[in-house]
């Protein structure tokens, strides 16, 4: 029984902790869901490819945060940690013109 609890504890502490999950292409729409996010400095946003690929994450004016590589498969993901407070506009490179944009408020 102790072995079982040790495994559960290890899994719990090994699981990544994200401030928020953002689905790209949610419900078959060219959107980020949610698209208006508020987090605390130092937290990580987890972007998950939903549907209608390819998608990526471009953070305006922040090449160091952007994820240029296109994600084609549903379930592919990218994480971005926002160390500094501020407003961060982001978009999907292939779908920006279709309105696939968002903002992250980092407090």
C-alpha cells in the first residue's frame, strides 16, 4: 500500500503546473480559447493545438517568447513563461488575418 501512495505522490509532484491552458482552434474556430488572460509574473501559459492546424504563437515585440514552429497535430503543445509584468499581445502567424489573436496581462 505504501508503494501505491508513493507512486501517486510522485505523479502529483511531477505533473507540470500551468497558470492557464489555451486551446488553439477551439471548437473548429480560428481562435485562442481563452484569448484574454491574466496571470502573475513568472507563471506559464500552456498552448494546446486543438483543430484547424497549423498554428503557432507569436508574441508581438518579443521574439524570445514567440514559438515560430508550426504545430500540425491535435494535442501538440508549447509553453511560454512570462517573467515580467506587462501586456503581451499574441497571435497565430498563419491565422492572424482571420482574427486569431489574444492578450496576456501579466501582473
